[in-house]
């Protein structure tokens, strides 16, 4: 995989680790002292919310995200990436109610293949149809068998796991700023800017030195009134290897259909070695 696309893959995995947390808003007010009666007397009025342009408390933001992890169910996702002029577009659906997360996604990469690439992740097995490159069949990869995985797929199930992905990123977030309310596809969403340390963020680990990845990357993060993640965008300004990306999440909680391909459409990747 070429350098720009490998950098793009790292950025995609890093962004997904945040987006796929299924972030939701503050849970209903609750406290260990709720039954004592003391809280009713000393409870302060609720604040109006963050002020546009000001940094918000990272711990509070992280707490909101963590409290919402259990509410992640299903979603539709679309993604666009430009890596040094190499375009990538993808759309699909995710089901967080399974263990590990189930996924079905179609990805178009014109510079690598004229045919869309289809991915399905079911019961910890990744199925990948690369058109003629895979004889129009699905190659299967057990994601628990790291030594037989293609580049960039090691640890992919952990990245798609809402809690796992969030925990990997939590310590890498250096600051959170509330940008303000913005219109996104006709909806009023709250935008936050998360600054992430790429030296410790899991999605950026393993990149060879000299690829121009900056020390910090800012992820713009839009949420709705329930704090559900609705959009994520970021860019890596690395000269000729610059990458920009936009991910959108819709259809939270709506039905999805994610199934493994029929056995007759599956091929062992080792069977293709003689075809190359």
C-alpha cells in the first residue's frame, strides 16, 4: 500500500475509534446522595451549556462519552477521504449490539480498482471482495489470527469496539473546545474540536517515520441534542501526503442487515497466490 493511502488508513482508523464510540449525552441526573434529601437543598441550577470558542473540561466531555457507550446500537455511515489526490468513498452500516461489532461497507478507490471493494465483518471474520483481484469472491480473514491479516487490519476489531476504541483514545485527547452550533444537512448540531496527540493515539501507531504525520491532529466532531456522533472530519497537513476526511453517521437505532456471504462466494486468500 502506498504511503499516502497508508497514512489515510491510519487516519480513518483513528477517526473511527472516536466516531464509533456511539457517544450520547448526559444521562438522567443521578447521584449517590440522591436519596438523602440533602441534594435537593444544595443542588445548583443547571448551567446553560458551553460557550462557543471556549475550551471545555476534558473530564466532563469524556464522562459524557463514556456514559453513552452502552447506548450504541446501529447506524449508517458514509465516508470520503482524499489522500494526496487519491480519492476514497465508502458507505455502509454498523451493528454495535454484536460482539465484536458487525459491519458491512462498500468502498470505491478508483486509483486502485475500477470495481468497488466490499467489506463484511461478521462474528469476528472479515470478508473482502476486491472484484477481479479476488476473482469476484470474498476473501475471508479471521481477525483473531493476526499473522494472516492484510496490512492495516491488525487490531481492527478493537478499533470498531465502542468501549475499546474510546479507551484507546481517551488518554490521547489533549484538549476539547466547543466551537458552537452549526447547520449540518439541515440539522442544528453542536461542534467540538478535539485535539489528539498522534504519538500516543493508537490509530497512528506503526507508521514508518518520515511520513509527515504532525504531532497533534484536530478532529472536528458534531453531535446532536442527545450527543450522538453525527459527523467527524479531520485533515493531516503533511505536504504531498496531506489527507482530508469526512465521516457522517445517520440512522441511529434503525434496522440493519449484515450477513456473511454464502459459502460458494467465499475464497481462501491463499488460493489467489498463484493468480498474481
